[in-house]
């Protein structure tokens, strides 16, 4: 039995806490079964956004004729793009390992951590199999993995998840994607830009169901122009024969409407089943928590129906001295949320007065084409809660810079009747950057429209589209009026 002050299982954002504890003189154990750095670095945001930037460059070149520039792409070394990105990621992961191995205050254990009791963990599998560790404080930060829905015959299909898709050295000719969320959207964009014929099957009535509905609809319309989009369809069966994968999908009864290809079909009961075929199948149907191998039954740690760890508002579990953060707590499955939670855990471990985690202005972004970002309440949330609100929408093309770019898209603002910002949703170029001004206003400012209106916006920068959306004429309780805009 080896004793430590602090032990973390998982080396993603949990490492932030481990480093902070080590920096204050605590003995620290880090348990990791795979590559160091967690999902984000190894098989998530970092490789995907690097790959997506290559797609952005290609898309820019291919769209050059709209700007009276004739350009031609003579060669694309797809395999080299993927290899370079994966080498870069592996290098970063190796450097984290070297840092931990050379540290006097960290001990790294390779293998799967399994609880023996509340604060005792044994290592199974891996290089350090058989080690038993005990600590005063334990942090569960084991993250999530791709979830595979119960599709008939799926086990007989050599399907991909996001992990494998990010390592494909040849773009498939035809790719079927099951799932309509941001991973499906981003990977569909990546492969589609590099020439793959993409078919997307999603259960909800539009893609990006986590986004504001108006943004999700606009996004789905744009994707339906690029790809074969089947929304409101649930994949029920899959088979593979002669190198071809076939997916059978049926209208999903809980969807409001169904779309097959370019046009919405109507309610699910009026739609027919469809068969969608391709050379590769990518399952991008959500994530499931890595709690099943932890043997949490040996502890007081509680999980919810889906297996995510239950914590209080300070991120402490039901077991004394056991904390949890990141994707495994299932609050927001986003790296910046996990980093934000790590700061909170450090603060709460070191202070006498714990503070709840503040999730109030947690933004998200989808690095697809078009880009999507949002923060705060969605219009459907305000309607469901029967809260009075006002909204305004402003189109990119109505600004000087947006017009110069030939940009499509809009910024949509939701406020309460006192002018407090409830939410902001953006679809269009640089959405992930443009949302940040609103996040800062909601977090560090007064959180009202005045924060944005009173700040001088550079003319003619793209940020004017945010300024105009906040400064225009709001309409009560909804309304989708894209018409009356003031030109500056």
C-alpha cells in the first residue's frame, strides 16, 4: 500500500488539480490507463480542430471565384495531413508524460484505477498492475467514451467512432454518420470538404439539437444543401457486405418533423423508412461515462441513471474526500467546462469557505461550416419556462465586413424585459470568437445589453454584427423578423 495526499484517476483536466496540489507540497498520484492528456488532447478537440482548419483553408480556396480570384487545387496529401496532426498530438502527450516522470512530487501509475473502498484504489491491467494506493483526497476525472446505440447488427459492422475517424488516412468515398450533434457536424464537414459523399442520420428534427432551435434549423438547411441529411430518423439496423455498409432508419416518433434530403417531409407518422449506404459508418451518437470499470459500488460515490458521477454544487461526491470533475460528471461535456471545474475544485480543496461552481455563462462552439456558438438560454428554454423575453436578430450581410466576406448567418439575442442578457446564439463565420464578448459581459460586466451597446466597436470589424444585434429593435416574446435593419 502506497500513501499519498492526493490521487487523481484520469489525466485530462484532473491534471490541473494534481499540479496545483503538487505545487503546494502535497504528494500526488496520477492514474492513467491510456495516453496522457485525456480526450481533448488525444482524440477530441485538439486533433479535430487542427484537421478542421485544413478543411477551412481548402474551403477558402474553393470559394475564391466568388472574389474574382481563379484558384485551382492541384494536390491534397490527405494522409500526410492526418499523420502530421496525430504526430503533433502524440508529441504533446509524450511531453506531459516526461514532465510527470521527471517530477519529484508526482507519481504516475499506468493502468485502470479500481476502487477498493472510498479512498483506496488498486491498479488493474497496465504496467503498474497490482499496485494499491491510498490518499486523503481522491479525484475522479475519468471522462467519457463514444456511446454506441443499440442498433441491430451493429456488432457485425466494422464501424468508426470519432476516435478512429480522426486517424483515417484516406477520406472515404461515401460516409454514413449516425448522430446529429456537434461531433457529427464537425466530422461531416471535415470529410465532406475533402471530397467524401456524406449522409447524416439524426433522431431530432434538426441537427445540433443542443443549439437554439432557430440556429439548428438554419444549420440543417445549410447542411442539406451540402449533404444527404435525414433528420427525425432513428438508425435501427446496420449490416456490412462486400465493403458496403447499409443502415436502415425509421422515422423517430418523438421528433417533431422529419427531413429526407432537401425538403422537410412533415410529421414522423407520414414518413417512410429509409436505407442509407456508404463505405464507412461513423457512429457519433453521444458519449457515455467511464465509470463502469471504477467499481464505485465499493464506495459511497453515487451515479445517475446514465452512469455519470453525482456531486454537490462544490463537485464533492457522496463519499467523504472523493471529488469529481469534467465529462464524467456530465454537466457540460466541454474541455473549457472541465478546466473551469478544475479551478473550482482547487479553490474548494484549499479554502475554508467552498464556493459553488458557476455554470451561468458556459459557452459552446461547433467548428463546422457554418460555425455555430451560443451562451445562456435558448429561445425554446424561455418559452418552455413561460418567461417573458424579447429577442432581436441581425444578419452578417447587413454589416460592412460581413458583406465584404459574402457571409451568411446571423446573431440572435435574448434578453429579459429589464435588459438582462439571457442568451446569445450565432451562426456564421468566427462565431466561436464573436460569442466571447457576450460571455465576458455576462460574467464580468453588468450582464445587460448596455455592456455591449456602450462599448465602442471597431468599424468595420465583424464584431459589429454583435453590436447591431444588441442595439437594434427588440420584439417581445419572439418573432423572426430579419427585415428592418439600420445600416451604419
